[in-house]
């Protein structure tokens, strides 16, 4: 996503909103582990369902 930084004087400059990516190891169904990059919200979802 894109947006603006807005200063106290209401000056606007362009900025980007980047996803909060984390590298985690996930154990697959066949017993192997794999590193994946997921956002922090999905990490919470994985912990909730495991």
C-alpha cells in the first residue's frame, strides 16, 4: 500500500506500508521442516490453529 507521511505542518510526502514479514520454520505433514516468510498476523493464526 502507499500513502503519505503527514507532518505537524500538514506537509505530505509519499511513503509505503510494507507487510510485517517474519521468517519461521514450519513442520510439514510428512515430518520435514521448511522455512517460510509470513506476516505477523498469519503467524498468530498458525499458532491459534496448532
